[in-house]
């Protein structure tokens, strides 16, 4: 991901086709290790392609990835039994409540708000 991020930063900076040296310079500027093999792989994959088209194609692929119902599957796998339809929503609701409580506690620890 850091190689892709460095490549995108170079493109945002105005360089339409960054070289391996440009990507390495960006990574080195933030103290990240530059893996030559990964940089060359990325550059070979994007060579001659428009970055906006690549991003649009990636978004289309991500849209087809299922993104819901993971909690019920995890509960079923952990318990070793099939989860009934009524038990899964109850488990999801209890997890939501726990997350809300944690967020409230973190605000109390600070003692102030950025907007006060």
C-alpha cells in the first residue's frame, strides 16, 4: 500500500508517469523502506494507463465485494452451531452498544472538547 500511495502522491504532484526513482524518493522522505520488486511490479502494471481509469475500475470491483453480515458468520463459526435469525440481530445490537459506550468514555477522559 505504501508503494501505491507514493505513486499516487507523485501523480498528484503533477508527474503523469513517475519512475521508480520518484517513488523511492517519496518513500525515503518519510522514512519508509522502498522494496524495488514491488515498485517495479506496480510500475509495470500501470504503465501506459490513466490513473483515473484505474481508480474507477477499482471502485467497480470493490462495489461487488459483499460488506455485510460478517458478525453473524463470525458468531456461527465461533460457537460451532448454526445461528438462528433472531440471535444474530441481538448479537449485533450488543456489539453496537459496546462501541457507543467506549466512544463516550474516551471523550470523558480528555476533560475538554476541541469545540468548547
